C-alpha cells in the first residue's frame, strides 16, 4: 500500500506537464502586440507582458512548469490588453485621417485620440481604449 502511494506520488511529479501551449500562446500574443505597436500606445502593459514572458522562459528552463504556466498566462493577458489599446487608438487615428480627407468633423475626435494616446502611455489602458472608441463613434 505504501509502495503504491509512493509510486503514485512519483508518477504525478514526473508527469507535471510542460506548458507548451501556454508558452506558445504567450509568445504569439506578445508578438502580435509588438506588431500593433503596443509599446508606443500601452507601454506599461507591453513591458509587463514581456517581463512575464521572460520569467516564464526562465521558469521553463529550470523545470518549474507551474510557475512558467502562470507567468505565460499572465503574459498573454497583458499582451492582449496592450494590443487591444494599440489597435483601438490606431483605428481611431485612421478614422480621424479619413474624416479630415473628406472634410468632415474631426477636431473633437482628434483631441480624443491624443488623450487616448496620453492615457495609454501613462498606464491607464482602460481609459485609453474608451477614448479611442469614443473618437471613432464621433466620426462614424
């Protein structure tokens, strides 16, 4: 009975799974956020995502799979948040530029985009996202 319990415990420790999918998802999310220029529009979330991914990579190399998994999941979330803000601001900026070319009302929207950029750079990504969406709504 004791031998069976020991074997089960050893088997469970040996089978701690490598968080391959979580690591892949985190890497892809960080890459996608970088591609969206999130470092410009949401630098705090982007820095957090990159740091968490680095931590996950170190934990993975050290065989600390639970820590690697946790950091990879957090890195993915931070990168997704940063990308969401960057995309919203970029889309709002494009909408303002299109409105300018058509001679439409764009001054208020342009101000909101500038405020969104400032909020994102100061780490208030939620406010940045809201302002960017509001800018798009004004134009559309």
